[in-house]
C-alpha cells in the first residue's frame, strides 16, 4: 500500500514510461524526469535490476548526468539480502529521484518485493521524491502489476496474470509498449479482475507524469490509452471458463497525446492544452 505522506510534505511525482524513450535527439521525457526530481539539484538513483545487460545502469547514469542532474548513482540488486544493506537504504533516503530501467518486471518484484528497499522507496515517494521507470520499470510502480499476458484486442478470461507491484499507488494498472505490441485486450482483462483501477496503456517514447494532485499529464511522441472501468454495468468474467471471451459493458476509453491530462480521482480527461487559443 502507498506510504502515508508525512505532515508538511507533498507526495512526489510518479513517472511511468512506455519503453523505448528517446535517448538521442528529443529527450524530453528524461529531461522532465530530471526537472521534477530537482533540476540542477537532482540526486538520482538508477535501479537497473530488471535488466540482464551490464551496460544498462551506466547508460542511464551517463544520460542523467548529461541532462544536468547534480548526482547520479547506479544501485543494482542481485539477491534479496542486498535489500537489507544499511548503506543502500541510506543512499535512497538521500535521493530526490529514483528510476527503474526496463527488463523483466518479475525479476524486480521477486528481488525487491517485501524488503526494506521497497518500503524505503514508498516512503521516499510519500516524502516528495520522484519515482519513475520505463517498460518493466513502469509496470511495477502500482499496487497491481501485469506480470505477463497474451497480445491482441480480445478480452479473454485467463489471458493475463497479475502480481503485486511496488505499491506506490492503487489507482491504476500500467501496460507498456502498448500500441506497438497490441496490448489492449490484456489491459481490459486486468481491469475485469479489478474495475476500481484505471488502466493506463503507454505507447513507446511516451510517459505520464502523475503529480501530487493525482492528475497525469502526457509527455512524449506517442499516445496513452486510458481505460476507465469504474462505471462498468456488466461483466461476465465471473461466469466464463478460462480461454473464453469476456463481455464487458460500460467501459470508458480516452486516447491522450502530449499535453492532455486525466485526473485519477475525478476520472475526468482534458485536452485544454491542445485546443487552439482564440484570437
């Protein structure tokens, strides 16, 4: 569950990225991550544990330094015992930005889940630190995480498996590489299990920046598909066999691009920043 915001503090930003964010020419997503993490005073910890590639952590370290962060460290975890180390906990307590790279989200949750490191990251976000991630690093940010599932637009019972995520929020379920890998069906299937949550499907090179007021703003070159199942009037999920299609009525879908917003509390979408100014 999300940590309680300390008296006098404001919850930090949550920044899920759909993967394959631009790292060369137009680095607006990573630039904004640094900005909301403190700008020139940003102190960023990169956690590359989801990835098996040794160059992943140093690559993001170099990127965040180039984008103006004052301090950047790479903190990898190979065992759950690593998550007990006081030196690592102390380093995270100093961070103003914590960033999870892509890879395998189950590797992240099996190593970090239920450890002092996971607790510390939730506490840091509650106290004002930005926490974000790309691809697998985006999926793990919420309480309910899509572990894996089938591609395609159909809603099929049993086509998606959920696992506990990091638990920064219980407001949404994330899916990434969304349009590129045709993941609408598995996101809606996940919501059929838990209609309370908002489904957020992130295209590649696209992010949502979720502020303390629970308003998300889209950044990047792609789109974000919002699926709101709160007003679902009927679902056959409880009565169909595994592998069978599911009937759902009353879903609300929004497709947002850079500048558009959605409030996770009121469930209201807005494109005010996209409308031309009247002369």
